[in-house]
C-alpha cells in the first residue's frame, strides 16, 4: 500500500537517548528542557528571533487570533485545510472568503479590497503547499486599511522567500508539526512573530494565562507541548537536511516520469526556496481526476484530493461564490510523497497515470 504520505521516523536508538534523559529527570511537560532546546534549535535553523512551540497547528491559529485581539470579520482563503476556517469561527470571528489565484492557488490579493468592510480586522492567508503568498501585496493592503496579518504556514517549514524564512512575514505566522508534515513532532505546531510584546502575550496564552506561579494576566488555554514530542522534534531536526533533499529529488523523478501527462502544477512564487512538501497536479477535468484515483486505488495507491471540498461550502459559514477555488478543488490531486517512497514506486504511479490518459 502506498498512501499519500507516511511520517518520517528517525533511528529508534536516537529517540531512545532522549527518552532516557526524560526518565532521569522525571520532567514530562510544562516547558521542560527539551521543549526549550527545540525552540532554540528551531529559531536557529529557521533564522527567527521569536518562536513558541505549541501542541498543534490549530491551537497556533487560535492563539494568533486571540493574541491580536481580533474581532468581527477576517478575510481568508477558501483553499486550505478546514482548520484555517474553523479557527476563525472558534474564536468568535466571521470568515470572509476571497477567491484564489488560479496559478499560485493562494489567495488573490487583487480581490481582497472589495471584501474589506468596517468590520474587517485582519487577513489570514495560507501559503498553500508551502508556496508563498504575495506577501508584499497583502502587507500593503493591510497597512492601507489598518488590518493585522496572520499567515498559515502549516506546509511551509524551511521555505525561504527572498532569502528570509517565510515565517518572518505578517504580524504572526503559524505552522504545524503534525506527523504528516515535512518536519514533525508527532503532534505539534508553532507561532512566530517579530514583535516581542506579541510573543509575550502568546507565551501567556499558551500557559493558561499565567504571569507567575499564582498570578494570571488574562484568559489562556493549554497550548503547551510535552518533552516526548519535543524529543521527536529534536531528532527529526537532525535529519531535516536529508528529508528536504529527498523531497526535491522525488519531485524531479515525478517531473521526468510525468513529462507527457496533461496536467498543470501550481506556479511557485519567484525568489522562493521551496520545500517540495507536496506534489499536486491539476487535471483538465474532474472526470479525469476521478478516473485516475480509481485506477490508483485499484493498485493500492492512495493519493489525496487536497484540498477538497471548497471551504466556502462548510455548513457554518456564509455561502460565497468562489468560481476559481471550486474549479481547482474539483481538479487538484496530491500524489504520494514521503521520505521512504522509492523511485520505482514513483515511476509505477506515473505509469498508471499515463495509462489512464492514453485509454
């Protein structure tokens, strides 16, 4: 069986060394030494001034919204995982969808201004598949209208735009370290900001609002993560170079094997060092996609319609006309991509897809 992804697991003995240290200390959670070490090493690897390690990428979005004290309407993308939208609703705000750019699959900045109202407080945009949004255009719109900007970088670990970490942009950037991600801590996530005051507020928010052992400076949640998860992150960070190299090489194998397949691929933003976190292809029609999925599934291969369906159709949001997103959702498919995937598996998948096209 070949799934769309498979978590990277390091050498067991390397992980056990960290487990032994946890046993020796008896410190399992609550901002332990491994959590602190992981935060420091992530900031160093990603060249960031401020980063907080959290329990998952969804709580990262919720804390970001809370830290910026957002109210009313938040302009966002309908082409993302459901957590992007549900976090807005969970925090008592209203998602206002803006259609995507058909080339990059990110939110289309040229359509944002028409959706801004007196109730708009922020823009929450996703770097889809790790492909950077048009951050300059979005930030300019935000400045003109006094809006905050949050970037959902769940797919963006290690991505650089114009030589900077993609997490440097916006008021707050969030990411996910879920087991299916390029870099993972089994479950986990993070928030990054350049503003020390926002960092301090988010640190309080992730720890129940504590300002001291017996004092509180506001409402908070439990957004902390454990030493066991941090241990996985520390070991995986030692392997991240090999993981990212393998993704790029696998993408090249796909590119060569699928050179004659009639599909499109997202246009990666210029001046970007991409992480090849996914391998999405866009078929000419949904019928062709469904036939491809049927044939692959018959051979125990399971790609994913990522993202499908359009978030504009969720039962708890206002219905919005989103023709580009709905069209892309119907035709985009992410092919299997993970560290253990062999070149011969990629070539086999590619042959099956070409067979579908030629019949």
